[in-house]
């Protein structure tokens, strides 16, 4: 098993979240907001979508070297599962569900003569005879077969849910309070599992999102890009959170020279164009890796180091906005009666910050975390578009969009790479934003007071 830097940080984050969940279990001030989230149909539906993306990202974060290869290739569990998608490459572009290449070429016939036409794909629909009616009927049959198999799995899960529901209803009368959100969760789960299973079933016979310039499956690229988006969104947010929370609360609570110093720091940092700072930092990393090639023998290791460093730079340059919000909220909270009473009674300042200030700014932190996650996923696409984002060998939606620039300008137009990246990115960002709204409503103390 090979542990990359980002892999280690991801699993450390998961461990910390599990410890935090164990520590907070049963606490009443956490239980009430969680019940509001569970009872929210929008919140539970978006959470199911996020968990689906996280599951794929975790599968792609367990790396190892296959025993059946002689080179130093490093793959993940997702790569091992998607071996047919990874290895079944075509010559060049092909449209979604196509059986031929996208452009005409000279085809050599059996007698050695040449014919101008569309060459057949090596893998996509290679078992068909070429008739258009047979092609369409085969696609519909494969879709129906995949949907039927996934529906059978979901029906079994639904029966288990109904059995558990009947037992819970006998002991808990207010179960119907959660039934609507649970129903939405089941519907969303059914849609996701059905679509995912159907696409996986189809990918064994066709390139469901077509292929790119070098013949690589676009569906495989879009799935592999999920981990990059999650890593950039989560690790960058965790890097910026400590600085934003500590500096923001300290500046608002103590004021005076501490407030002036912190304001000077983030004002100076904001005056530096973030794009130039990121470009300079990425260039430094590239120069370092070139001068120390012996430490970066694998392409995936080089790409992982650049991804980690990009997270660090984005974290350092993006904490100032949340810091200002927390400073402003802390300035208001420190003047409230219960904080003034605690100071008059001689409570230590550290305890006031931990027991009175921090819990009342937590709703701002939570909503900022999810919104910043969405913004960072979108920022990766912009940075990769101007070639200062992740490594070009890294699968990411930004690299897919960057590569689609020339594809959209050719004739005939190649639209599926951009469309696949857009659909996956839009789904992840929309689910994150909807879940952020639910979390904000649940943890906002002003809403709870109402």
C-alpha cells in the first residue's frame, strides 16, 4: 500500500471527525440542530449526494502498486475497479455511445484499397454489425437491463426500511416527523444508485461520455476528477480555518494593538494579487521538483505534491474573508450582557472565548466552510484554465475544461468533455450549497431562539 501526502491528510481528517462525533454524541445543544438537519428534506437529499461523491473520493484515495506489473505504476482502488475504462482507449475522439471515430479517415479494406469513412472503434460497441437500428436497440436494452438490476437492489433496501420503520413506530410516536425527509433520502438514493449502476453497466459496452483527443474515456476522467475537487475543497478549508478563527476572534475580543496588528496582516495579504502569488508558488514547487528529481520518481507522486502545495497556498490566501466576518461578529458579542457578566465575575478570558464567543460564531464558521468548499472547487477550474492549477497529469474538472478550449473551436465541435465536467462539478457544488443552507438554519442561534 502506498500512502500519498493527500491520502494521509484525508484519513487523518476522517479520524478527527469520528472522534469529534463521538465526543459530541448525546449533547443537547448539538442534538437539536442535528434533528433539524435530519428533518430537512433538502438537507438530507443534498447530504446523500455529497456522501456519494465522498465515497468515490475515498476509493480513489487508497493507493497501491499492483503485483502483476513490472513498472512503478501506482493505482487506486477506483482505478482497479475501473480497469476496463482505464485500459480501453481508442485512437482519438469518439462521441458518446458511438461505435465509430468522430472524424473521417482513410480506411484500409481487406483487398488493400482505401475508403474514406468513419473507422470502427476498438472497444465501443465493437460487437455490433454496424446497423443504426441495431445500435439504438442495443443501447436501450443495456439501459433497461442496468436499471432493472439497480431497481432490484433498491427494492430490497426499501423492504428492509419498511421493516425497521414498523418496529420504530411501535416505540416512537413522533417518527412521522422524520418520515418525509427519510422518504426524500430514499428517493435520492434510488435515483443516484440507479443512474450510477446503469452508467457502470453501459460503460462495459460503450464510452458513455465519449473519448478525448488521445482516446481516453471521458467518463473515467470525470469520475477521477472527483477526488481532486474534494481534496482542494476540504484540505484548503481546513488550512484556512485555524488562522481565520483564531485571528478573527482575537481581533474582535481584545481590540487595541492586537486588533490593529491582525488587520494589518490581512489587509497586506489582500493587497497582493492572489493569482500572482499562486503562480509564483507553483513555479517554485516546479523548480524544486526539477532540481530534486530523485525524490519524485513517480508521476503521481509529483502531481500529489503539487496538489498539496496548491491547497496550502489557497488556504493562506483565502482566510482573510472569514477572519473579517468573525471579527465583526465578535465585536458585537463582547458587548452583550452575558459576556460582560462573565468578565465582571472574574471568569478567565480563555474560558469566555471558548464557552461564550466560539459557540455563538459557529454558525458563521459552518456556513463559510461549505461555501468556501464550493468556491474552491470552482476556483480549481479557473486556475487550471490559466495553467497555474493542479498538475496537467492530474485528473480534474479544471484540466478537462482547459482541454476543451480547443475542442470547442474545432469543426465538428467536441462538446462532451466540457459537458461531463460541467455536470459533475455543478452537481457537487449545488449539493454543497443546499446542505450549507440547511446547516446554517439548524445551527444559527437566532433561528433557534425563534
